[in-house]
């Protein structure tokens, strides 16, 4: 890789307008990558990150040079919200927290959660009225929250769903990219965070009072010896990050299924092989091969975590490019996934890219990150998405009523204004 020139000021101002407005800033990043190379720095007023993309630069950030790229940035809103959650910790602290949480997301534990995924999906679908139009971004958030709290904390979120969703959305807006990147004051989110904290601390207190020997995340965190504050930080990390990524993945999957009738027909055929009166077994979920291809291609085109933020902890050289100490380094997963050098006709939705036997260059596909800090919930998300989507297609015909959506850079990459589908029982 060669040193890429910096953008001129006019290009930087154009990018700034897109960052703060409804246009596709991610598309601009991809265009900058094509023009300037895999490592570049857009010059914006008050904001000049170093952007890395492509397999080599991504490998450096996630593996080779990860010790020199810090996750924690005390000036970012997400650190204020998650405090000492494992996503914003580095070094030994992160490793200890990861070891405490990892067993509860092991493949066997995920397999044991399939019944919960199926039941919670049915719970939401049972409330749908024939012929009505629903925003799948909203509905999949309901599904994802009910599943996550049940599977990871062994609690029923139903009584709290309508009350706490506004607080969840307020926190997500708070940590999303926005004017704070340019040094403007953060929004206030104290009341919303207090509502979520009250709920989580309540779960912790109830479990301490009545330990049940479960192997869910909450019980494991308590048995690890952490105090309530540190347990809260891990729970909120999983609660916010875990459900929001699943929400985006499911909503985008439904959008792409709705845009591609031939894909929907093939998925329906696969779903009809499943039993209708019980949850699928782990083997039956694993056999949903085409569902897996659709989910993986959705993650390529619309990765929920579209960028990884780091801080350079020294003067670095990445692919021949000097990165100064203290620079904000952004690993653009979106630009990497849309790179024509590694993905032919990259903007086209093609689940065949992930057919059995297909190979891809390492670190060209990063929906769950990579290296030692890859996403702990990767297997959970892939199993969950197959169970939820298959059950939906078993029970309903879904018709997309609005095909025009745009990318919204929230805490995750979302379809806006939403994914509106008419539902009719099968």
C-alpha cells in the first residue's frame, strides 16, 4: 500500500454535510477509498480520522497491530454509557471480562437457546393482524430484545418491552455518530440510562437473592465474583450491542428478501422442511444452508457494525502510511465489504457468494470483526437469524410495500425510514 493523499478541503466539507445529514456518508467513504487507496484521511473541520479498509489494513488493525490501537476512548459517548463493559476495555481487563462471558455464548449454550428463539418469535408473530403493514425494523427489535433477555439473562422482558424501548432508543441515539465527533457537546441521556440501570440492577439483585445454578450470562457473572457495577456494565453491553446488531441484521435480511422474490421462494421451500409444531433441533437449523447464505450476504452488503473505532497509542506505520499518536483510526468494514477488488459486482445481492465451497480472502469479510477480539455473539446471531426468519416464512407471506430505503448510521447500520411489509398468514 502506498501513502494516499489527503482530501482537499472542499471534499472534506462535502463529506461533513453527509455525515450530519441523511445522505450516504458510507458511500462517500467507499468513493474515497477507490480514489485515494486503502488508507486515507478525510479532512473535516474538527474531525480528521485515519480510515483503514481492505484485507491487509484490516488484518493490521485486528491482529498485527492491535496492541497499538486502543478501543477505549473516554471522550466517546459509548464509553460513558458502557463504563467498563468488555467492548470498551483493553488488555488484561478485556481478556478477563471476555473469559467470564464467553462460556455462556458457547455453541452448546446457543443450541440450547433455539427453543427460546422460536418461542419469542412466535410471541411477536401472534400479535400480527392479517393484511396489516408492519415496520420490520420495529418488529425485529421486539423479537431481538425478547430473545436476548430470555437467552442470556433467563428473564421475561415482555412486561418491560413497551416501557423501556423509548429509553433504549434514546441511548442508541446518544452513542450514534453525530456532531459530538466534531467536538460539539453530547446530548443528555441521564433519564433513559437511569431507567435501563434500574432494570438491570433489579435483575442482578433478584438473582443474588435467588441463585438458580443456571449457566446464563447473569449467573456466570455473579459467580465470577464481580461487583454489581461491573456486572451491570457487561449486561448493558450485551443488552445494547447484542439486540441492536440482531435488529439491523433481521430488518435488512427481510428487506432483501422482499426485494428478491426468487430468493424468498427458495427460502420458503427450505423453511417448509421444518416442523411447524415445535422448535427446530440444532441439526435442523444447521441444515438451513440457503438461509445461512442469505444472512451472510446480508451481512456483507449491510454490516450492522460498519466501522470499528480505535485510538492510536503511538506513532504507527500501517502499510507504509504514517499514523500519528492519538489519531482516531476507523476500520471501515463497509468499504472493505464493497471493494470490487475482492467482491465482483459488489453492490449486487448474491447469496451464491456464500454457497458451500466458496472461498474468500481472509479479512475481506468482517461482519463480526476478526482476530482475538472477534464478536463473541457471532454464532448466536447466525443461529438466531435463521430460526427467526425461517419461522416468519413458515407462518406468513411477507410483501414489501416500500422499496426505497437509505442507510442510516446509527449505533448500527439501519434501513430508514424502515422496512414496511404487509403480512398475511399462510
